[in-house]
C-alpha cells in the first residue's frame, strides 16, 4: 500500500501541473508556455539572402531559385524549422555540399527566420 501511495502522489501532482490546476491562476502558466507562445524576432528575406543564401546556396542552386522568398518557401514549413527541408538539410550537414557547413550561429539564424514565419 505504501508503494502505491509513493507512485500515486507524484502522478497526481504532475497531473495537476499539466492541467493548469495546481493552484496557480489561469494567467500563470510558467515560463515554458510563455516562451512557446512568444514570436521570435522577425528576420527579413533580404537578411537571410545576405547572410546564408548568397555565401552558401546560390552558387549551386542558381540565383533564380533563391532570388525571392517564394523560392525558399517551397522548402519551408512556416513556423516549424524542424519539419522544414531547408533547415533539415543544413542541420544534418548534407548542405551545403561544396563549402564549409554553417556555423551554429548561422544555423540558429535560419531557425529563427523560419520560426518567425509562423502565422498567429
């Protein structure tokens, strides 16, 4: 019986935290929820083009494919970098094929660009 209580008490506490009924007000959902709902800084296509596309992509993928945002958006799920082919191939290192991989900072820049495309 004691072992059952040891298992149930943490589960009940966890359940109340997840449902938002842990004694906090409706407006206080903790930092994780606030962070997930906040929009990332908006990065313009021109900034992406200057910092990533021109130095890493355009030589091989031809200027016509990435000269406008529509060309890039074919490979992007707005607001979801992890499910965007554009981000995935950069992150896994399969792109760029003929130059150095993007730095961690540049990869985060691409992520922020994609995440900032999220529609609210």
